[in-house]
C-alpha cells in the first residue's frame, strides 16, 4: 500500500531521537541543579511544571482546532512545537545563569 503522507518516516524518527536526546540533557541539568542545592532550583522546578502545563494546553488547542493536522503531519508538528521549547531550555540551562 502506498503512503498518502508526504512525511519521511526516517526524518520523523531522527527528529524524535534528537528531541529525546535534548530532553534528556535538560532533565539531567535540572536534576543536577536540584540535587546540588543550587539557589535557582526552586524557581527551575516551578518553571518546569508550568512549562509542562502550558505545552499540554497549547498542543491540546492545536489538536482541537486542527492546526496540528493528522497522521504523520501531526507527529511532525508536535515534535517541532515541543522541540522549540526543549531547545530554548537547553540553551538557557547551558548558560549557567
């Protein structure tokens, strides 16, 4: 059966793998900050929870309005949406400020 989607499965898999790797880095940085008793740890923990709630609400809205698309396109757009946030966190946490 021919694929009806224009999405490349290998690209989706690669994008998902990079999202996983970058997410792991952010989780490790935040965990280390909390375990080490960094003065920023409480703020970071609060930010972490708030970001999850906000991202879930945004993705829910996108799904309800159809802006995510369907099938592979929805997966691609979800990875892009979450990936931008994870990348921003990685950059912020890497600065060490």
